[in-house]
């Protein structure tokens, strides 16, 4: 009786207008199904309750088809559509997960459905067609027919045989996998395109949604899949604490020339949301901007340090010690030849305007910047790695640009295999005494193959020994694994950037191509020793993910950051002078508070506030060199306004970054005060970066007052 009532309801639904093609397809499928049943075809696998979910449709359809009056009439479609709706109810009622099929389908296009290979092992299962149409589900056939006017090239779906798994079963398996469903569905979302002859799931989902009743409320214990639209991951690092000079007088860290964090922050604010505090790395925000620090006169000493001590704008009882270095700028005519391998993520999730299309435009800009004798190769990955372009001289620019333009999205993300293929190609085109670099461009995770951060880190470390470095470029939103980007870049002697606009691509890959591609020093480390006679406490602003042990400074086997041609690096300490009421740590009861190290008590060093040391290796060398800079009262200014313009602007950026990442030290320092400091020190702003920064401060101020 219940079934009759359900069917009666369904029969009152108004079917879509049937085309002649739809009627012919429906009739053909029905007759084939009937003939197969009459010939005692083997029964399909049943569900857990022991009866086929499609049996009710056959029960309705077979008698009807046994009567020829339905041939060539619209009644065939009229019965098929309600039956398809009933099938949807039954699938839901009997424990099949409720899934947004358009999300699982990813970004499949019509052309991909007809030309891409079937999914490989480890990818979500897609229903494949069989040689015979006799096993076709009439509901599936009718929905495909209803879609035919929009996509006449898409053939009918065939029912899988016993060796295959339905999309619902594959999804259920994902949700039962340890670790939750969101991560598993993320992999399914980037599934490989369907094999030839398969109707994409997106095409099935839309007609079904139009004709099926609303899903029934979830039954007790039913698996519900929540598709997580934001799976971005950031390294979890707490802000640096205040340290006592008496117990911990030495601070050691690696240079950082990445700029990804600033672009993350900008994307969030311009999108109307405050950024995730974990996405804010203050040193990357400071180092995003070009500064006019004094540089070295020649390449023999690759960089020069400039130190300024000034009052702290947000705390009148402390001071800032601002350390800035500028790398030697190699003249374009003398830059070494470059051997670049573009390793490009073309998985299905890259089919968004700010992902693969933007990536292609960005690499076109870079190719136009390279010299004729430079070489470019292209490797793509999406489930399997493939070589799109073997090493090709930039003199054949049209060939390279054509290869870039030919890239299309589709598949899952097997980045580990792609990295191996890219490094092999870089080794094949290796240029002695030149620049050999893999440029990885992706929107997120590597979810096929060795994909843990440690596995990929090991691969990168091994290949770094061959003299091949790595640059990581992130694109898009919702899927970025910033933590992994940082790991790969730091262990590949490279940098990480985030490209959210074509203007950012122009800045990173064209205007700053020298600092991005041409290293002048590797394994650059900083170590600062504070004089306990003058300084009681200190706090390093930023560089949390770049901290090194004190003994690492003199250990040439410990990897650190690289500095490129013309690159600048800035580090800022907030320091507490002796006698200041801002001291946070009590004196030690059993410490030697009245004792001063012998070196510090020497009259020659009494005027020093600190001693800055920098270690670096020249390209191709294994032994590091040392540069030292004492800091004394001659480096100090008495007011904020007396500090150089670039110093004040970088301090404003440091204050903004700390406020966004919820550092308590700047709680009482307002966004308006930060904007005033930045506006007063904006200076020459050829590309508008500093003006844009002022806009971000205003956005953060407005969003923070909600």
C-alpha cells in the first residue's frame, strides 16, 4: 500500500517535455532490459536487505513494455521520470549516503569525459560502460536521455557489473575511512575525469535534483558527508616569547625571503574576512616590500647589514633593534643561464579562474622575462606525472607558450611522482655554473603516493644535493597546504610565494625574477648576542618557523635560507634596556645577576648593545663565511620620526602583522596608529604596494569592529 501511495504521488509529477531522441532512447533501453530479463540474465548483486533497489522499477516497467501501445509515445518518459525519482528515495531510505554529486564530480568538462583515461588505482571509482546495454538501469538511462538536449555528445550510462563499485559505494567507503570524511572527500573532489563514454556525475546530479523529492531526514546512524570547503593548513607556531638576556643571551635563526603570508592576508581581507592568525608570518609580511637598504659594492661580499635602534611605537619603555641586509644585485647581462622545470598541478581542482588559468598567465610572464639561451621544461601531475615539454631553449618561445596554453585540468593530485619526474628532467638539462630550478605550482595537497610532509621533505633534501633548487608557488583558495609549501621550499633551497592575482605574478616572477631565481648566497643564518650590561630582555618579531639552535650557527651541515640577487631581508627585535620598568622576568635567586661575562666587561665592548653575526655560503661552496656587525649607541635614534623612512614603514608592517596574529604586545596599539605610521613613511611608491597596504589596514580596522 505504501508503495502504491508513493507511486501515485510520483505519477502526479509533471515530466519535462520529451524530445524525439529522448523517447527513442527510453524505448530502446526499456526493450533491451526486458529482453535481457526474458533471457534469464544473471542477477545483479543485491543490497544488505537482500533485494535489488531497482527491482521495483523493473516490476513497473516490464508489464508496460510488454504492451506495445507505449511505443513512440510520451508515456514512456512519463513513467520513467517518476520511477527515477522513486529510485532516489529508495537509495536514500536504504542507507546510501546523501552526497552532493556535483562536488564529487569535481570540475569535469564535456571534452574531458570523451578524451581522458579512466581513473587509476587509488582514485575514486567511476561507473564504466559495459559492452552490452542489456544491464542498463532504466532510471539511469532516462536521466541521461533527459540531459541529451543539453549534451548530445554524452552517451548513456551503463550499469556496472559485479566487479565494479557504484559511486554511492565508493563514497561510503570514503566516509568509513579512519580520519573522517572531509579529507577523503577532498580527494574524491579531485577525481580523474571519466573514461570515454561516461556521463559526468555533474550531468546526472542536476536533472535528478530537479525531479526527485526533497531528501528524507537522516535516519539514526546514517553516514552524513560534510564537504569541507576550506581545507587550508598552516604551520602551527606560537609567537616568540620574551627571553631574558641573563639566561638566554643568544638568538639564532635562518634567513627567510618568502612572501606567501602577505598575499594570504591580502586575499582574506579583500574577501571580507579577517585572516587566520596562523596564516600570518610577520617576517614574510615585512620582507614582502622592496626597501632601499644600502647594498654591498661588489659580489665578493654578497650582502651588507644596516642596524637601527629606535623607540618602540607601541611601548615607550622598550626599543626596537632593526637589522636589515641587502643582497648584491647581479646585472641582467651577467646572470647565469637558467634551466627551469615548471612542475604544474593540473588536477581537477585547478579548474577555477584563480588557479590554472592564472597559473598559465603567470608562467607566460616568466617565459617572456627569460633569455634566449635559457631552457624551460614542463611536467604536469594529476594522478600520474607526464612530460609536456622536454628541455627547450627560450629562443623557441612559441613552442613553450603553446605547451603552456595546452594545459587542461583533470584528475587527482599525485605530486610526489611529479616531483621525481621534474627533478629527473632538471638533471637531464643541468647547466653547470647555472641556475637549475624546479618551479612547483599547485593549489594544495599531494594526496596520491608518498604524501606526508616528511616523505616529501626527504625527496627534496636528496635532490638538493644535486644542485637543483625548488621554488613553490601557491594558487587559489580552499585547498592550500601552506605548511607543506613551507616545508618543501625550506628544504629545497628555495622560496614560497602565493599568487592570487596577475599583478602578484608580475611582482614575483618578473620584477623580482633575480631574487626569485638567482641565488647569491645559501644557508644564510643570523645570530645575535645581547650585552647583559645594556639589555635585560628581548623578543624576536616573527621567524617562529625559522628558529635554529645556538650550535646550528657554526654547523655548515645545517640547512638555512637562501638570498637571491638584490634581495633584502629584515629582522626586528623588541629589546628592553637595563633599568626599564617594562622588564617582565624577575631576577634569579641563585643566578649570577651581579656577574658579567668577561668579554662583555671588557672596556672595548661596554658601549655595545649587541653583536650581530651572519654566516653564508657562496653558490657551489660547502664552507661558510662570516660577517659581523657590532651594535652600539651610534646606531640609535632618539625618536621614531628620526628613524629612516624605510625603517619606519617596515615597523608599521611589523605592528600590523602582530596585531593580525593576536600578539599581546600590540593589543593597545590601534589600527589607526599603524596607518598613521605607515602613511607618514610611505615615500616613493612606484608600484603602489605601500598604498595597497594602507588599504588593508583600513579593511582590517573595519572588519575588526564587527
